């Protein structure tokens, strides 16, 4: 998801250059909440009309689209030549990334807004029914499910042997990836829909209790906490010694990853629920407008009003930035 | 085949309702607002009129519960609002047993919609903590969790409020429309029709979830100033949160929220289904509503109001917001001073002396005139419980 499972921001770093024009623009059927993802020449974009759209980035035209049984809030992910996404009817569906034909599907009992995560030949996802699920990536055959204490809208981070995920019951869970056993849980003061980021030893996640947490990945012990102005839904991104996240108060925070000390804070304006995307020295963010900020001090370098946006994050490549507006407009900026 | 039949009624918006201005509006003598055009309502006939329909079981009664601990450092306390709501429900109904109190309004076979107000999220919206307590109350009657639906018109505003994550497992959370032009969630047979400013679409349709999706509605408004309506409380949250295409009722500097809000609330089956109103007054927006995120204008009022009469509750709300504005040196929401108007949205959000429209708080009294409740302050039975 968002380029890589470590949430370090995605694509390799590039030299900053402000977009100057729109290479192409396409209007999809239905609103868009999830983020686009890119592989090869295809940009995959989910829509609330229930379509997974594959757009050819050279032509800007729809190559194919797959009709799911319900709206798709989930940001897709990739595994074994397939695109995976969750659906509002509780299914997770795997389709062939090249042709758009369905490979398999698996059902949970409530909507799946979180992204399915591929790791260890398995796919892991949380559902609003309160379960974390593991299925075989090849076939979708169930491996295990584990009931947690609340609804799950947080996309899990999956390491080789561990899963980390936030939950609507206000807990952050550390689980065994092979069995689903809960190894530890750490309580916060309100529900969590933020998705965690993980470095070697620590889990980073925000809560609706206004606090951003760093936890010991092995035990769940709180290493440091940082208080923001309002709830935190925006998944963090890591770049070197910095960890960044957005707050619903409309502020983007950059903290020292070891201490939690604030390095800078930038007031964007509108509520931020989408994750920031770091590309070299630039942070990209969608929060109503689309912003590019200087990573070292949070200064706004560029902004554009390109289709109001909630929850979505852009895809940044060497020459082009791809982004989705809330009303279903997709832009390729160069 | 749908065998429903529909009837059209006309409301002389400018005449019948505005005559009441003389008695209730401090601004009428200086009013500069043109008369509202006739508003036609098409609604189903043969709907069984509920004995619980607005103004409900307790006309004129407003129970206000205050506790300063309910909001501290901008965080709402689950435990404190639980106690406040329990006290309020007991006081409203006179029942000692909470289950009996909720049972005055709900039966186990009901499908219950909780009409929240997420506009203004995240700074001021219906608190998930209060919504969770209402869910518990509804469940106490024996209603399955899958028959509880938290809803509003705009799904993306609910997303910003994270309601999906924060309500108990099994509760359905749904928005009527995903974007501004999506009309698929509305009933084409139930609508209010008026031409206010020459707009091309003159109808506003009722949401399907209200028309046919739920059997009862618990209204969970917030306590906010509103740049066009004067305040947004029970009536505005219910009327403009049920019908689409409502922005057209105001065009700067004029607003026809009076009388449209009341007329919408009087339309069946909305009027019959809205049986209880629980106003989240933990935060009060005294300027910049309904969408402001400016914390300078958001006051931790620390109260909840409970009642079945939306007119009486909004009358009290209006009094509180007027009082706070006066204390802060801001003009009355009844002001008709053209110097207070601005066309600059940014200025409005920063300056409490500026507004975008001539506000129309008289929509509350107009709704009273339509039979939705009591607006005469002298008649309203305002019970106050101060916990801490």
C-alpha cells in the first residue's frame, strides 16, 4: 500500500519541481475515497460506485474496470500479479492486475475499508466486524481469524512475524502473523482508524484521543507520546529521523522519530485525514487542496485546488504526480 | 408495485408564517428580506400519523443537563455524558427505570435512525461519545444493533468525524449521498417545491432512509450559530439533513430558511418518525457556523438538552447563543445591519461582527406556527439539572 509496506512514502526520491500542467484528466463513475496505486503502466483507482478502475498512464484512458458488488473505500494493494481491495459488502477481492478478471474473493461479516496487506504468502485484513483475517494469497483460502474488541478501519502493518493494527476499541494490537494470537495490546483514550507505521523497533500510530504514540514493537510499551490538537486519522510516513502525520485540526506535524519532539508544524487549513507522502525533500498531501511542502521546515512550496479530497493520497513518480479528487476526477500532473 | 399515493399541500411561506413576525421577531420592524414564495409539499397520504410525532409526548418541555466535566481540553468524557443522558432521560419521562424511559419512544421491532450532525467536523459535530450512549439506550429496549443506523446526508463529512470507527460493532453508519450531485438516495415522490431565486431545480427530495428505511428517528443536533438560519439545532438538523438541494434557499444576503426549515420538518413521514431530540451542547459554536473550525468561536458549554419538542429546544438554544454573542460583543443573530454583511468568507470566519446573510432565527417560531412545538418562552417548561 502507498508504495511499500513500511509506509516510508513510496517512490524513490526525486528532485523537486512544481507541476506545470495537466498531462491528462479523467472523470470516473462515483466518488473516490481510497488512494490510487501504480504498477507499471496501470494506475488502479477504487470508487464508491463499486468499480476498480485501471487507467493507462500513457493515454490517460480507462484500460479496464472491474465491477465489485459494493462501494470500495479501501485503498488497493498488490500481490503476486493481483490487485487486492476490500469492499463495503464485507468481501476482499483479488483480481488479475493485467486483465481485471477475478481470481478469488473472501467474505467477512461487515465492510472492509482497510487495505489488505500481502506478506509471507498471506493476505491480512481487518473488517468492521471486529475480526482480523489471514487468507492464502494464492487462493484466498482462510488461515485464521482473530476477534478484536472493536471495528477495524486501520490498515495493518505486517512484518515477517508480527502484525500491528489499530482498533475502534481504542487499543493498538500486536499479533502473531502465523496464528493471529494477540501478543500484546496497548490502550489509548479513544478509537483508532489510523494505520500504523513501523521502523525496526517501534510502532507509530495516532488515535482519536488526539495523541500520537510510539510503542515498543516487541512489548507494546509506550516509548513516547505527542499530543496534537484534535483526532488523528492520517497514517504516518517516515523519512530518516522524521515521522510525519496530519491532524484533523488541519496541521501537519513532523517529529523526531526517537524522542517525539516536534521539529516543525505546518497549518494547512482543512482537516487532514489522508496520509502524507514523502518524496525526497518534498511532502505531498491532500486535504481539500493538494499541497507540496518542504520536508525540512514544512513550508508550503506549491498548492492547487484540484477536486476536493478526503482520505486519498497522491502517487508521486519522477515526472508525474497522480491524484484523485473526491468527486471522481483523476489528474496526472507534470 | 408501490401503492402509495401522494398529496400536494401548499404553504404560503411569506404570508401565513411571516405574519407571526410581529410577535416574535425583534428585527421585523427593520426587515429587509423579501417575502418567501409559496412552498408546495408533496407527501404520502394514508401515512399512519404517530402519537409520538413532533412535538411529541412532552410539548414545551426542555430538560437541560450541565456538567463542566463533560468536556475538558476539548475532549468529551464518556462517563460524564453517560450520567448526563441518564439523568436527562429520567427527568424528561418521569421514569426511574432507564429502560422504561427509552421504551416511551421505541419498541423492539423498530429500526432506529440516529440523525447526527457531522457538518463542522471535526471541530464541532455530534460527539461520538454521546452517540455511543444513545446506541446503548436504544439497545436497552431490545432493538438489535443491526437495526440502529447512524446517518447524515453527506458521507464524506461522517468520514471526517470517524463515526465508522467510533460506534459499537454492528451499528450501521451511512451517508445518504457521496457527493454533491448524487440524488440516488432520495425518494422522488416526496418533496418540497419552491422557486426562491430562479434556480433550475426547484424541488428538494426526502431521503429514502427517512421515507422508508427507518421507523423512528432520534435527532442528535449540535448547538451552533448558523450564518443563514440564525442557529442550527433540532429543526435545521432534521429538515435540511433530510431533504436535498437545500443550499438554494439562501443566496447572499437573503435566506429563506424561514419558513423552509419548518415546512420540511412538518412533512410526513419525517414529522411522525422524529420522536426524540438529544442536543449535544458540550460545545457551542457562537459564531461562524455551521462549518467553522476556528476554536476562538467554539465554547465548551458542557451541556446536553433532551426533549421531544424541537421548537422549544431550539428556542432555548437560540437564547443561549444570543447570550454568548452578546457577552462576546458580537451582533445579535437578529441583526439587519447591512454593515455587518461581508461577501468574504475568510472575513466571516475570523470576525464575529460579520456575516454572510441576514440570519433567519425566526424559522423557529415559524415551525411553532406549523404545530411542531412551543416557541413562546413564557410557556416553555425549561428544567435545568446541574451535576457539576
